[in-house]
């Protein structure tokens, strides 16, 4: 059976748009995997979060603007622009810091942040236009299966992204000498983007707007940007540095809300605003967007905090944590595809939306009941699949319901509004859940990790623990390494003698990292120092007795345990005989006695050091195991308790998604697509 020209146009266009969407979604997961290496090489730890924040900020704000533009100009041009700008941003990101600091742009890290912003300008258009173009190509009844494919693309990118990102970062540096591996995570976008462009240029219709009688409302767009940028920025800033009550956050939120009020007023008075708020009178639009808001909040909570649970409770490495959420992505891919198929088959969307939301609620409830310190890994994987299956249908069906309920000339802004609402939900959800987590973790750490006697001298600071991205095995190795370093430092100290030993001891006793118990043992000096001091005193006492010719006093000194063990019978006899020698002979003989006592002191000191070090080594080995167990156990318990609190909050969020999903009117999906202008349809088929 031959495929009609129109179906071929549809298929090639979908391939091009899906490739572009895959490109944008893949980039986000790849970058997050490689970011620690990038920040290290560009020396930008202080601006770590801005690489992601700038992308989220710009892409979120521009989504509704692209949606409105798609109703005013032909969508093929917009899609080509979006992909080209995204590829330009990708290429520039790969060059960040390659030529050192640049005028205006600054150092490599600042360059990367600016270029990520350029990427975001293109990425916003790619995502905003994907579902709009599908609406142009297919009637709502057939749109479900394509939307399911796009939902699966998101899931697939989250599976492949961490693997590709890790591989390129670790191994791609060998491809071209002098080009760091992390730069390839941006360069890899270029061939994929060129393929996507080829499909779009060759096959995609222009999709001319139905109504081009008006232009973009620049004032509305400007007010929208000026209102949401400070609000989103306030939600995104690290609350450990900028608390909710800080002047910065309050100022951003207050200023944003004031401008938001101006934007709402202008929108209600404007005939052609960026986002027509009158759309909220449409019950499908209103309830679907509210449900989509809660979906965004719930989804981001799982994506952010599930890897944190894997690292700090299950004990996997950061790299494995990224890979370990693959089951969640597979669950999403599965139900996204199935829901699209059944929606197309049945002609109704609400049943699948409710099923997905209900599974998400059940998944959150199961996580709160089951996930803990001793949860087996296989059970965690099973729960991930369940939660992913809950999110799968929601990836695209809320947008489908909105598209089905609005007239063709409003599909662009209505679809982008749905995506915008979801991203705002993600931003709000991440901010709220981050605050809940920080508060819960601080309380849990205070309960589970009191100050521990360790080479560091203190318990792990809560802030460092909260931001920990290392596996528990690495944490244990660091703790044990600290004890080993302390022993080596003590061993070095014990080997010193004289003035150098005294200076090193003063430094050690002033070091807050040295455990109090060891300081107490060293308060009188090292064993060698104590032996030297004792032998010096004995030497002075012996010299005095010899010079006085007091045989009884000499015998008393020689009978002291230190000299009794250090001197043999012959040496003792010679010293006793000095009591009858003349003064000059005594003075000459005492020089040899002092040298002999020094040799004896060194021998005794070595034995004392060895015995003391053996005891210290044994004590540190025992303490090392105890402290490592306490720290790792305390961390696991603290993170498990804090994340358990998050799962409880996520149940409420998922219930919000389910509640509004239940209120979405179940309109039959239209079987006729009247969104493509006849001229555009004819021109596409004529190619």
C-alpha cells in the first residue's frame, strides 16, 4: 500500500521536529552530567548554578512569546530560527574559555553562561513549537500517538543523556589533541541539528498563520519578561546563600509581583496580548494548566531528589546515580507511548490522564512508605518504574486536551501556555521542596550526627552534607584517609628531636583537627622528648655527683631505672671509679659520659616511640572504623529522613495533579484538522 504525499510530508516533518526536540532534551541531561568537570577546568565553582539557571530562566520566559509568534508568522521559519540559534549557542559553548578571557564576555565560565543563554533562546522555540507543529499536521484524534512519541523522546533523552555525557567527558579528549572531552557534549549537537534541519527544510510546510492582521504586542512581551524574570530568579537562587527573608529574595519577588500586576492589567485591556488571559475562561484550559502546574512540581521533585537518595542512602556514586534513574525514564517511555496509542484508539484523553495521575500518587505514597536506609536496590528500581509510569501519560496529554479545546488561531499561545505553566510549576516545586529538604536535613543531622571524635575534630557540616554529590564509599575513604594522615603526621613528629621537635609539637597542639585524646597524650611531649628530658636531668645530676666525688650520690643516680637499663656493668664501674680521679680527669671523662648517655637516650627514645606509636596506631584504627561507621550511618539516616519528608509533600503535590485532572472536561477528540490553512496545505503537497 502506497503512502500518500501528505502522509510523507507529515512523517518527515515529525522526524525533523522530533530530532530537534531530542536535541534540546538530550543537551540538558548531558550538560548536567559533565558540569562538575566543566566547572573544575574553567575555575567557576562560584558560578556553578548559573549554567543551569540562565538556561531555565530564558527558556521559560520565551516559551509563551514563541507560542504567540507562531500564531503570527509561519512556523517553519520560527522552527528553523530556533534550531539554528540553538546550534550556534552549542558551538559557542564548546569554545567557552578556549581563547582565555575576552572583552565584555569575561573568563571562560562567564562565556559559558552567556552562550548557554543563547542556547536557551533556541531551545525555548524548539520545545514551544514541537507540539504546535504536531497540531498543524494531525487532527486531535490522531495527535495522541504522535504526542506519545514526543513524550517518549523526553524519556529516552534522560536515559541516553547521562551515558553519553559521561562517555564524552571521560574519553572524547583523545579524539582531537587539545580539545577537552567536555567540549564534545556541545559539539555533538551540530551533526544531530544538521540532520534535523535537513528534514525541516526539505519537507516541513510553512504553516502560514490564519490571522496576520496584527503584530507582536511588544509592550505585553516586555512586561511579561520583566515580571517573570525576577520571580523565577528568586525561586532559583540558592536559599542557603539567599534565604527567603533576605532583602534580595524579597526585593525580586516584590518587584516581580508589581510588574506582574501591570502585565495582567495590560493583558486584560489589550486586544492581542502575548497570552490572552481570557483563555482561562475555558474550563479545559484552566483545569489542564493547573494539573500541569502540579505535574511540573511533582516531576522535578522526583528528578532532583531521587538521585540524591541514591547517592546518600543507597551509597552509589554520583555517576551511577544518574544511570540509576533509567528505570524511571523507561517507565515514562512505556506509558507515554501506550497512552498516546489508546487515546488515538478511543478518541478520549481523560481516562489515561486520570490513570497516570493516580499511578503517580500511588508511586509517591509507596516511596514514602518503603524507601529508607535498608531498602533493597531492586525494590528502589521497581518503585522508579511505577513512578515513571505515572508521569508518562502526563508528558503530552494535558497539552493535547488544551489544543482540542481552543480554536485553531489560538493553538500556538494555548499550547505554549501549557508548557509555560508546567515549567513554572517545576521552578516553584524545586524551590519549595529544596526548602523543605534543607530544613528536614538540618534537623536530622543534628539528631543523627553529633560532634564526633575524628581527625577533623568536628562533625561534618550540615551544608556540606546537603550538597554532597559523592558516594558513601568516597565519604568513608575520605574519613579513613584523614585518620591515616593524622597517624603519618604523628609519626613524623615522633621522629624529630631537639628544637625542631618542640616547634612541631606546638604546631600540632594548636591544630583543631587533632583529637583531644591525642593532645592529652602529647601534653608532656613526645616519648622521645620525654626521654631526652629525663636523660638530660640524669646527666646533670650524675655530673654533679662525679665532680663532688660523692660515691654514694653517684651510686644513687646509677641505680635509677633509666640508667640501670641503659648502662652495662663495665660502664657503671668506670663511672664509679671517677669519684677518686682528679678534677681535670673527671671533666675529660664526663665528655665521654655525656656522649654515651646521648646514645643511650636515643636507643630508649626509639623503643618508647615504637611502643607509643603502636598504641596510637591501634587506637586510631579502632576510632577510624567507629567514626566512619557513625558518619556514614548518620548521613544515610539523615538523608533518608529528610527525603521521606519530601515524599510526603510530593503526595500532596500529586494529589493536586489528580484533583485537577478529575475536573478536566472529557471532550471527544476532533477527527478533523482545520488548523492548517488551505494554502499551506497545498504548497506542502506540491513539493
